[in-house]
């Protein structure tokens, strides 16, 4: 109990919040939220992110992207209740996953596809094509 409310509990909470240079919006995520193991691969025209999210239903996963960031959030709420003639047992639990990643290349948010199978989320993101030379200008 002292670990949660003692002087070092706050430091541990801040350290977890700042791990991986997460944006400040992380403060709105439950402290129990874990960071899923993640791989990002560059496959030419696409960036592909693979995240391990075991024990999650597809409808609990929220994925969002901007041109330079991928965010994945899972909110899980569980309630368990057992009762008998002589006792009542009730347990509530909240946990989930959260990860915000800066992407190595800019992507097109409208061309992102995600699939979930066997506890692994795959997010495919089309990279923006960088124009090399620009436009030639005729001198008058």
C-alpha cells in the first residue's frame, strides 16, 4: 500500500507514463494499461505494424493514425460476481493496452487497413510518396 501512495509511487507512475516519450495524452489512460509488444517494418510502399494484444476481442481495439503517428488503445473492463447463501464476492477490474508510436515515414491516414487474428493486430499504412524534383519552370 505504501508503494502506491508513498513518495516513490508517484515517481514510478510518471516514469511509466513517460516511457518511450509518450505524449501527455497518456495521462488519460488507466495506469494499468500495458504497452503491447510492437514491430514496425518498412515494406517499400507500406509501413506494417504488428502488435501483440492477447485476450482481446476485435471490437475492443481502437486504432487511429495521423500522417506521422499510430495510436492503438484497448479498454477492458471486467466484472465478476459470485454469490452463495452465506457470502457475496464481487470483483471489478480495468486494464488494457495503449501505445502511441512516431512513424519513421509519413503515411496517408485514409489508406490504413487493420486486421486482428490470433492475438496479433496488423496495421498496414501506405507511405506518402515524396516528390523528388518538383515542377520545371519556364523562364519568359
